C-alpha cells in the first residue's frame, strides 16, 4: 500500500507548488500606483474570502456587568452588541493612575485590544481562573499578557472570541472550562457560507467601536496584540481596519504552507479559497506601513521558524516600499508556542 501514500503526497505537493497567489504582493520595484491598486483589490478580495462582509453594525449598546478594583487597575466585565443580535462579553482593564491623570485634566490613554489564543478564553490573559478568581500572574502559554500591558499603562480590552470561555455552546460549558466549541462552530459556519475567522474579525471591529467611544481612550492610539489564534484574528483585522495603529502578532505569523497546510490545526484557521489568492505574508502586507511586531518562539512546533522567517523576509518588501522599514520588527526568542513580551510590550509602548 506504500504507493498510495506516495501518490497522495505527490498530489498535494503539486497542489502546494501550483499556488499562484492571485493577490500576491507586487514586485518591490513596481510603481506606487500598482501597490495602491493591489492594496485596494486585495482588501476587497480578503473580505470576500472571510465572508460576511460588508458588515453594518447596529448602534452600540453597552452594559457594565461587574467591576473589581485592584491596587493599580480596575477590571470591568462589560458586554456590547455585535452582529445578528449577538452580545460580546469582554474584560476591560483600566489603569488607576492614568484614569486619575485624565480626570485631573491630563491626556487620554493609549489602548490595546488583547486577543487570546485557544484555551479557556479571556481569563487566561487577565490573571483569572476560569471561575473568575484571581491567581498568580504569568501562568500558561499566554502569560496574562493583557494584564501585563495594563500594568504598563495601557487601557486593555479583551473581548471573548466565539468558541471560548463565555461564548461556547451550552453542552460544552457543562463539560468544564477546558472544552471549547471552536471546532463545531467553525465547521457549522463553513456549511453556512461563513467563516469563524470572519466572525471574529467583525467582533474585533465592534470592540474597536467600543474602545473609541470610551472618553478616556485616545482613539488615535489604539493597538492590538494577539497570541496563536488571537494573533491570526488580529492579522486579518489589522489588514482590514486601519484603526489598529500598531500591532503585535505572537505565535501566528508564518506561511500557510509551513503551518496551516502542513500541521494539524483547529478548523477555525481554515478560510476557503484564501490559499488560491495569497500567502500569509500577503495578508500581513496590507498592514504596512503601520508598525508591526512579529514574535516567535524558536521551538514553536505549530508555526515553525522556517516559515516565520520566510514570511518576514517577504513582508520586508512591503515595508521598504512604503518607506517604513523601521516599522517592522521581530523577536525570535528561546521557547515554544508562547508569549514572550520581552521586546513586544516596549514596542507597543513606543509606537503608541
């Protein structure tokens, strides 16, 4: 039966190599008009691939469900409306000192949307147990990066993404915090002509609406940070929404060929047709010239370093063409699939 395995390997190897990339980035020497046309047409194409666009949101409605003061910040559980009548729960972390200065006539604060990866949801990045109890900071692969950013002076909004935490099917909630609804939701959406990636992107866009409406947030200084699936969601959102002024993508920027198409991943990563149109560097290229930081563990086994480096090398051309080579940075740290933060937190601080 060995010939069967070899034949299938050869078939898919040929499909990978036949990838043309209808929306691949232009050659660096192409003139500015070609680059601008590429951005416009590829953004339109990306929206079609993600499905569910154009997105017209209803007037924003917000409820504060709970507030918990800590020594240096206050944590709010909030809820606001998304698409199709959905409610988006989120944790909002507000630094006490920054708010005090604002109320005394000082400047508005910079803010970050923090997007969690696969796991129990937003509690894993905000220093809480799944039951909402405070715990030791820095545990797990996500290392409570939302809380770490708040402690550096950012207003941080961590929206719960569909499939995790507070946004799961009831049957999965009964199985405990470790059981996600990601696979079933993703496959059901595909059968309905939608994608989980697109749904999450629109949730983040709605979260930006909420952040911009907060009187103490500087709408011109909002960035994003995401790990793993959260990094993927941030990539697509930042490619489409320029309100995200500076972004950190951790454990997600790679190539489709080296990661999503070669290694087992959750179904939420799969977007129909996208590989016919682009590689991941072409999606990330839409973010240029806005500041972008890529963070990757040298031993990450689901987003391999070889793919990360190839993606980054291709992405450099978009930033050079935009005259913004200094706005693209990367940290390859010793470790696996996890947040580092050793340089990325300061990157956001400096850029925003």
